[in-house]
C-alpha cells in the first residue's frame, strides 16, 4: 500500500470516528447539544482537526445522514432485482425502506431536524450535492418500476402526468410514516393498528387509488412483501426483526 493510500485510509477512519461520535452525541444530547467542541473532546482530537473534515456542525450532520443514505440507496437498488409484476417490485422497494428504517432508526428524525430553518443549507455545497445525489438515486428506483407498470399496461397515467409524481406520493407516504415511527408515536393509544400492517395497508390504498393493477383485493401483497424480504434482504431483514432469526 502506498503512502498516499495509507493517508487516505487514516483520514477515512478518522472521519468515521467523528461521524460515529456525532451520532452518539445526537442521541444523547439532541441537535442543540451536539457541538464541534464535544466531538473533539470525545475523540481526543483538536477542534481544528474536526474542522479539517467538516466546515460546521450542519456539515457534520449532513455527512452523517449521507452515510446512512448510502445504505438506503444500496437497499433500494437491490430491490430492483426482485422478480415479480411491477406492483410487487414497487412493494420490494417498500420492503427495502422498512429494512432501512429498522437498521437506521434515527435517520428520519435527524433528517427532519436538519431541514428545520434551512439548516441543511449551511452545509458545504459538496456535502449537499452528495446527499442530493443519493436521494435522486433512491427516487430513480421508483421512476423505474412505475415506468415498467405503464409499459406493461398495469398503470395508466392521466394526460400530462408522469412517473415522478406517483413516486413522490409514495415517498411522502413512507417518509411521513417513518418520521412518526422514529419519534415513537403511540399508535395504539389512538386505536391505530401496528406500524408494519398499517403501513402496508395505506400503501395499498394509495396504489389502488392510482389504479395500479393487480389491485390489493386481487393479489396477495402481504405474501409478496415477505417473499421480497426472504429473497432479496434475508440477512438484513433478520437483523431488523422483520423475518424470524
């Protein structure tokens, strides 16, 4: 290994340490309690060294979200390997999102915090570009299966409509549900069914409303979801508690 390679590895390891520490401090103290001074103190590095990696606290948190978003991209793109009709393949992306939530439970809470008062805009342009690229890749998986559905005659778009709009509707449904879940919203106190079952039910209501065939009363999408978990995400789904160990 060359000197330059060793240097890059040391920098990557140090940055990972800062991100791990930031994640712990966010969990313990919240966004307000996370400071560059505390990250430096907890890692035995100088504050100046932390600033060599991140321009400010918002940049640090954006990098933290980007790190978990890379895992989400990998899961979503792997979902496209699932064999089934277009709606089952859309469900595989939903199953990937469930796995991601279980393995990265703080992602949506932290992401929501960063969006408050445009804190994300305070991150460096490079960090924002990395994060936006991840988000685009995630959304592209939705565009893919919806375009497949249209081509197969399983979904008809209204004149002037496009796959991106349908993808955004699904993105909003899942993101909203995951944000509530990450905040430990007491569903049972409001008479709402358990999270996993109500999420799938609401997704089916939305897709039925789009007219995406086969409709939910014509097909077993619960079984399709389980098949996607077993065939595409067996190890992650077991670690997430979505499949028996």
